[in-house]
C-alpha cells in the first residue's frame, strides 16, 4: 500500500528544517527543573542529565535542597522504622477493576468538537504523529500572538483521531504538556481526564502529575500512585502522606509525613507544604507554618501545594515566576478574586482568559468591595465603561483601563477587558486618537463586525497617526471595504517610525497573506521594500501542504514554530506571510485576520 505523500514529507523532515527554533538539541518531555528561574547549578545539572528519564516533580521539589542549605533544609535522619510506626501503616487498598465495556479509547481524546470550532473534521489528518510531537515539544512559550494561542489551544483540545506513527496515549500527553506550558491548566486537565489511568504510559504519568499541580489539586495525584512509583519515586512518601490525609486517614497521614521528614529525600519548604496539605485533611491535628524567606524560586510543586491550601506566595516569587505559572494561578479555586486578579490579567494577555472571564472576575471584586471604597478602582472604571450615561465618560473610563507603557500583556488585557463596552460606542471621527484603541479592543474580543463599522469614519480622523493605525487594523482584522491602493499602503509606510519599518513589513506581509491585495501589488511592494515574501523552506512547504490538506491542527503547530519570537517585530515578514496563507488554506481565515491585526496592534508603544 503506498504511503500518503504528506506522510512522506513529514517523516524525517525535522532534521532538515532551517528555522532557528528547530536547531535545538533533542529534549526529553519534561525538563529536570520545570522552572524558568532555575539557578546556574540547576541548569548545569539539567544539561548533564538531559538524556536521562525525567523525574519532574521530584527534581523540582528537591532541586534546591540538593544544592545547599539556602532554605534551611532539615537534616535527614536515616534511622529504621519503629514497631509502632510499622503498625500504623495500613494495608494497601485493593485495585479497582474497570470493566472492559467501560474503558475508553485513548485514540479519540478531546473536549471540543473540531467541526463546530472551525477546525474541520480531522485537525491532524495523516500527518506523522512522531514528527508533530517533536515540534510541539520544541515550541517556545508564551506565543507572540494572543489569537494564535487561542487557535492552537482549541486545536490541541479537539476531539479527533490520533495521527499515525505515535502512541495514542503519548499523543494526549504531548498535547497536555504543551497546554501546560502555554498556561492552560484546565485544558490540560481535560485531556488527562480523558485517558483511563490503567492506560497511562510513563510520559502520560509525568504529565498527569504536572497537571494536578498546575490545577492546585494534590488529590489528583492519589489515583496515580501506582504509576508514579515507577517514574516519580522521590515524591512518593509525601504523596502517600497527602493522600492519606485527604481521604480521612488522619493517623496514617501523620505517621507518613513524619517518616518523610525524617527519612525522605525532600525537605525544607517542599516538605512543609506537603505537611500543610496533610493538615488540611479531617482530624489530623496538624498545623504547618510556611516560611518563604529563603526560597528563591516558585516551582510547580510549590505553587500547586500552596494554592491548594489557599496560600499566596510572596510577591517577589510571583514576579519572577514564568507566565504559565501566573496563568495557572489565575484559576486557583482556593484564592480570592482579588488575589487572582494580577495573574488573571497576565492570563488574559496570553489568551488563557477570555475578555468575558476577566470581566467576570472584576464583577466579583466589585460585588465584594465596600461601596465607599469603589471609586477609583478598576472595577469601578469598568462599571463606568459599561453604564455611564455619557458616551465621553464611558470612553474616558476605557482610556484609564487601557493604560500605557511597554508591557504588552497588560495592554492586551486592558484592550480585551473593555471589548464588550467598546461595541456600545458609536463610531465617530470626534473620538480621534481613541479610535485605534476602540478598534483594537473590539478585535481583542473577536468582534469583527463591530470593528468594521468604523470603516466609514476613519477617513475623517484629524489625527494622521490614529487614522493610519485604525486603517491598518481594519484592513487586516476585518473584511470591511477600505482603501487598499498602493498609494494608501505607501502613505502608511512613509509615516512609519518603527525600527527598520517593522510595522510596515508586518502590514504588507499581512495584507498579502490574507489576499487583501492582489499579487501584482504584493510583488511590487515586496521588491520595493525587500520583504523577501517569496522565500521558501522545508518548513513553508510542510505548512502549505498541511494547509492544503485542511489539517488545521498540523498547520497551527507549524505556524507557531515559524512565529516564535519574544515580540512581533522580531517575526520575519516572510514567516507571517506564509503562515497566514497556510491558515487560510486550512479554513482558518478569521483566525488569520485576527492574528495579522494583533501584530500591528502590539507594535504600537505607549498607547
């Protein structure tokens, strides 16, 4: 039987890709330290052990204790168990047998119907699953586009057949692991829950452990203990103690946590946090005091156990934590809305939170705040943005919520927050410099129709810079009828003050990739400004092939690989052009428009 052509293209192509991100060495699924703020010693240890099977939770929980006494780690005693201790350890519970009829097929796992979410019936098609897994493992996060994040998350969550050439359970693990790195704790938990524990592979077990920690759910570790014993042995004593406490076995929990303190490999803050979880169980009579003074990094273990018990780590640790961990905290159920708000804004900027979800959080804060304390708060400003009688007052409130500065995630969060309120503002040239922000807010919430209504007034804006910005957003983010002539585009380029005309390059690449300008105009602009839009590589050929075959998931993974950068200005215009073309071929045209518009919106500083 002949092998499908796209399978041949994908098989073995990884080594041939020329994208810088793919020049990285092969990495294991879980790094030895799941932490962006690892010390130099930890990083060197991670590189030395790169080829070893990962033991993620154990490495995180004990990494700093092995490095020294910076956290005041307790001395580990090595005495034998006493007869009383042995007598207090209960016999293991009998295994739970799942009837064959109740077992689920691990080849079909997901929470979204791909057809209903614009992803087609087969997001991955016949693409080589091993190749896609390698791409996903190498993908840097966070992504440079909020809308690319949203589109990729939906593809990873789609319920569709696992592609060939990969273990279907490991395929679920790879998807969940990427979602965790993107900050999508809830989405990852949905995928993990879709596989029976009896079918877990070592990789799936490790990802399930990380998912439980990211979800602030130590109880989620309990069903995994038999599997964890083989791959996460270092944390088993603490896990057994926590599970005993959470299931009401107070005596056994107390005994096991003391044994772990005296004989276990994990001490210091990581042991204290586990003791705190044990103390949360019924009738344990334990109360652990958590001291963060000498803790240098907030790992997944420390975050998960502290959030599970309603503890807020110090601000200095949160500020140094990776963005994904802040996005996890945004949904931590034991923390108040006020405590979660700073992280929720980061999560919104990333794309983890929708504009409605952030608005709901502000509504909770508004309801919980004393009326006398409301004036001047952001919750009050949001209410004014919706409910003020005078439209100028509503826009003034939005202006205060948009903020300013170079923090792109905070700016994106402010734009998304007022998206619905912006849809209630009537387009008018009198709004002047506020027009681009209002349009950007509408597009941040995905309201293309409301944004398109501004097409009739942008020509009357007296502020030339605002008119250029509003025109570019409408030309890219909507299908509105606006001037697409070469002269209009050249006027934008002439007025562009960005470094190396980066905004203009993104604009032309976006217009060409979306098919908003004809090939003759695109070719002329490409030659005039040296955009290199015609450059191709193995990556572009694979991406275009995936798009042509309507493999939306495969296309989005390849798009994310090609657009890896710390900010939009560092994305080559040729990469954006080819990515948008492939997305359109894959049936992802509306997502492509929103991504293109976001590239322009994010390159404007201080607005």
